């Protein structure tokens, strides 16, 4: 068990490790009033046999965090090395020896407005993975097509992983829950498949993978990129292309993926059963391979792993 409960855990805030109840941000700050922040959810996995906690693709997460800050035009005062040191410090302070997710956020503090670029602070908040959103802990998902449209590059770019963007996902997810579904799939402005709330989408047709283009209003997902690289290694054809809504009703398998979602099979879409209505063979293969990689149980790409806790 973790040393601290979720309500009593420690977080890193602007250079100090503090009790979560003592972590204060100005209520008039641009991050509080306008959602002016960028963040990463960094997955970390405990290997019981090795007694190590691994962070997965940390460099890629920090590169995307810096890109998000650049696009939103907020000034990032931290180098990737400083961000990594701070993450290691707070995870070890909490004495985590289990799978966790770490929220690392750059936020605009002070008394500015929605156009402010500084001062920029940072907080790092780890949490056990089992305490994350309910849909992330399900074995399979029943989805609907959302009536809400996905944001795009001429409104609020989905390339920016910022708090404000997730209001779009919030509206779609709450609609799905009200209507009795686990989660939803969102279409873009052209009526083509985009992604789920906080997750990218893959379909399987005739043994081949397909996923929407980056330019189809999707986040430049690290897990999406991981799945594509795994597919190449496994000799499975994967095409990045535009996907029609009706393909979701007739394909053999669908799965959603993301740092929090991992790889989750979609069992139905708009009550159309996908395949057999259970986790498909190819989805299951990817899920098993992915979980071995992130736990340091595979030699596929050891450069993707950083040791955060040892012993």
C-alpha cells in the first residue's frame, strides 16, 4: 500500500514538496479563471520482480509539454532535466511502489488576464492508477458517437494539451454517461472519426490496423505513436487515414488508447456490436505487448523507460 492516501499525498509545487492540502494557487490567476495551463499525464508502472518503478516515454512527454507551452505562448522556465528531477523527487517522497499516473502541469499564475504569458509555475501530482476515471478501469467499453464536434486547428488546436481543450471532451463524455454509455467517439468538423475523450482510436479490418490522421483533429498522442511502432515490429499493417463513422459499425475490432486509457477494447458503438462483442484477438495482442513494455518485461525498446523508484 501507498504510504499516503490520495487525500493526504505530497505534491511538488514551484520547487517545494508540500502536502496536497497546503498547495495553493491564486484564485484570480489566469490558470484559475481561464484554464491557462498545459499538462502531461505521465504513466509509471511498478515491476514487482525487479522492484523498480518505470516512467514510460518520459522524454516524449516533456517534448510535447514544451510544444504545448510554445503553441499556447506561455513561457516554460524549466528544462526537461529539471522536470524529470522534480518528478522523481515527489514520487519517491510519496514512497510509491505501485502503478501510478503523474500529472505534470505548467500554469500561468499571478494577477494577469487570459492573454498573460507569465509568471509560470509548475505542479506535479502523482496518483495511483486505480484511482483514476472509471472508464480507464473497465475491461471493455460501450461507446456512442457524440453529438458534440471535436475542436480543430482553426478553433482551438487539439495539438495543445491544455486544460481548456478538455472542456470539449467533458461535454462529450457527460453526454455519453447521461445516455448510459461508458464513453464516446467524437467526429471532426468534416464528420469523420476523430478520437475519444482523452484517447485515440484504432480499428481492425481484415487483420489490418487503421487510425485517423493527425490532421483529423486528434492529439499527437504518445500512445498512438507507440501502437504504430509496435505494429511495425509485429509485422501488422497500420494505415493512418481518414475513417468514416459507418466503418465503426462494420469493422472487426476497435480499441481506444492513451496514457490513462492504456489499450481498451470497444465492445459496441451506438449499440452496434463490434466483432464478437468481446476483446478481439489483435486488440488483446497489442494490450499484452504494451503492458509488458511499460513494465520493463520486454526488450522491445528499453530507451522508452526511465527508472523513477528502485528498491
